[in-house]
C-alpha cells in the first residue's frame, strides 16, 4: 500500500498516494511483467527529465523518489512508446506529448467514474524530414488531426495512433 504524504511542497495532492519506482513498476505489470527492467527504465526516464518525482527523500545514494498517482499513466505511455521502437532519450517533444497526455487523464478518469465513454488517443505524426508532432484527440473527433498538430496531411509519412483509454484501463488501480 502506498504511503500518504501530506503538506510537502511539490508533493502529491492531499489524499493522493505517493508511489515509489517499484510501486510504479508493479502497477504497469499488466502491460510489462518485467518489473526489474521497468524499474531501470523508470530511473532512466527520470534522468532524461521525462518523469518528475513529486518528492525525493535524501539526496544521496539510495534516495527514495516518490511519484504522484498519475505518474503511472506517464510510465505506461513511455513504456508503449519504447516498445514501439521510438527513441525515448533526449526527445524533447516527448515532454510535450506527456503534458498533453496528463490533461487527458483527469477527463478519462472522470468519464469512467460517471459511466461515460471518453476515448482519448495519442497520435504521433512524422514528416519525411524527420519532424515529429504529438497530439491527443478524442475518438470520433472529425477535425483533421495532422492539421491540428501543425502539419499538412500531405507532409505526414508515418502515423502512430495509441488508444490511451485502453492503455489507462490496463494500469488503473
């Protein structure tokens, strides 16, 4: 069970559990049973600046990073992107993508608790010149996602579409 931390600057919201690296790895076990490997990847993503601990106890060796409850969704998305073969290291656009994903999480959770369907998708676009752009779109959105992401559809040569709703449901506690 996650330890509850209250009243710490930069920590989880009151009542929100603080998760360790190991707890995050356990939470995404339904999509990656290799807990040891996941722990190493999470540590790497923290070093790369893609995941931010909400608090950190002691600054030396053996430091215990704690993450907010919503970090499990970031870890799940990064895991899927890594398994899809995307290079995670030093890709600043991934930080923007995770920010967009973070906005979709509360909407998805609220819809789920209210029995409504909200199916967000993370869509990744690449041009032949190697430019990439991420966007989060709702299933059935009739606007052209490539144009909304800032590209002309004719310039896009590769598109990945990740169903965040299905992914979130697999790691939801």
